[in-house]
């Protein structure tokens, strides 16, 4: 994009309208936004925990299955975003109604701020446990840092991703090289899981864990991929995250646990940060910076999602809401509330994907119907289908999680919406005919 003396230093974020083609970014730039997002220590931790429970090969299968679901889900929503330039709020408005979308967008925008608060608090805790620095001071500094980066806009997220992803891979490989001196990697594939953890996790639960980790921001992928030049480029950006980056980050945790090198694998999984300590001052200093860059990648993406969502809800600006939500999430982190978020956020991750499933069916598979539909304040059919999908997911979570509650929620919501719309067309053929051409 050409610039001039009159061009503002900060790029317009198009909170209330589709991104015009003249302002779209390259495939590499948009891919960097998504590629750097899943390259986080949290994924290595989860990959290790899954491996500790299931064993090497079952863990790989669960991770791959979860990522295939994520690619299909995020890829479809991304294709529509790249095709239209619409952010998540604009997409939700078309599917759930001009007033109904407020519930959907507000709900997800709030959930991602919960994740922002969780990861900001985690930054302070990790630095405290690893380097002994004051957790509250580090958390406060992190809040200011992550808010400032997000304030710069989507290009800053792209640049951060270009740094965070390679650094994650490099330090992960360094950790593997360090443990190779005392561990036999040839036995890695023979790991069958811990005897003490036998039966505590099923394949379905593991798949859901993979999906739930990015259910929220994955559903809001349009906030990132609307900057793509077209639908194909947006799908490529989504693919760079799921399965590519997400699988790589999980694999480090899988390998570290499978070779027996993890520190407290039941709770710390395959987190390789402790393995980098005590070798040299230079490596320790790099690891220190890595914590901020790595967890900062997650925090800035989540804060950006929330800020775009709230700016549309209140007809305001993304950067104003970046400051407001950055301070609110930071305050929650400083208060220590973030420590109670994980189970709550994971449960919400189960009921979030049905929103995206309904939108995929409505915007892509039933595009002709949705485009001809009269504009309504609330699109009741979409909410009914979401409710059915969420109810099925929650029941599955409570009664039979071994079958994968996240997948059940997605499938039942999608088919419910399809059947409801088809039944409505049969019941009101005159109305459907009347609506054609609107």
C-alpha cells in the first residue's frame, strides 16, 4: 500500500465495514498472523499431558484429528472472510440478526478477553517461577506491553508472529538437543502412557482439548483473515495454523514427555522452558525474552479479537477498546482471578463451536437462502440450531466425553440448522417464493 505525508501512521482497521480490496494484505502477511498464534508453550504443555495419558501414537492421532476438525472449521469461516472482507461481527449479524448478533459477538468477545487475562497472568507466574521476578510487577508490565502491541493493529500482530514462530521452533529444538545427551529418542514411539493415568483421558477428550484450545479465536478468525486478498489466500492462512503450526507446537510436548524428559508431566506437560535453564546466561536471557514474545502472541491476538468485536458493538474504534479491554483484562490478571478461568473457558469452548457451525451452513452452504432472507432483528432459526448443538455438546461432556463433545456440538448444530431451514421452506413455500429477489 502506498503511503504519503497525509497518510496516518496507523492503518485503518475497518471495524464497521468489509476490508476493501485496496487495503488487503499479502498471503504471507496474513498467514504470519495465524501461524504465530498457535506456536505457544501452552500447546507444548497440552501435547505433553495428552501423551502422558494416552501414549505416543494415540496422542498423535488425537492431535491430528483435532487439527483436521479445526482446519475444516476455521478454513471455512476464513474462506468466507477472505471472499467478502467481513469481520466476525459482520458475519454474525448476517446469520443471527441485526440485534441477535450482539449476544453472539459480545459473548465471544468477552470469552477471548478471559483468555487474554489468563495468559497475561500466566506470563507473570512463569517469569516468577523460572527467574524469581515479582509476579505482579511482571504481570503489570505484560499488560502494558501487550496492549501497546495490539494498539498498533493487525500488521503488528503479523510482525510478532514472524518472530514468535521461528523462536519457538529454535528453542524447542535446543531443548531437544540438550535432553538428547541423557535420553534415548529411539524409545519414544514405545511410550504407552503413564500407568497411574490409565483411563483418566479418552481419545475423544483429547480431541476436544485440541479443538477447544482455539475454539474461540478460531470462530472469530474473520477478524484476521478478512485482510486476505481472496478466499483461497484466507484458507492458506488458516492452514498455516491448523494443522501446520498447531501440530508442530504440540509435537514438542509429545516428544519431551515420550522420552521421559518432562518436568512434572502430569501438570506441566511438555513445557520445555525449564529444560533451557541452568546452561548459560545467554540461553537464559533468550528464554526470558521468549516468554514475553510467545505468550504475548496469544494475548495480542485475543485482545485484538475482543477489541474489534466491542468496537463494532458500540460503534466505536478498535484502538479505544484495545486500551479499555487491555486494562480490564490486566486488572483481572493482577487480581489473580485468571487462575480460576481455565476450566470455565474450556467449558465455554465446548458451546462456542456451534455458533461457527451455524454460520458456516448459513453463509456458505445455504448462501442463496441467507442472501435472499429479509433482514431481521433476531434470526430465531440460527439460535435454535445453536441451542441444540450446545445442549448436545454439554450432555456429551457430562455423560460420554469419550466421543468428543466438541465435534458432537459442531455436527449437531450444523445439521439442526440445515434441517430447520429446509423444514421452514417446505412449511412456508409462498413466503420463500415471495422473498426471492429481495
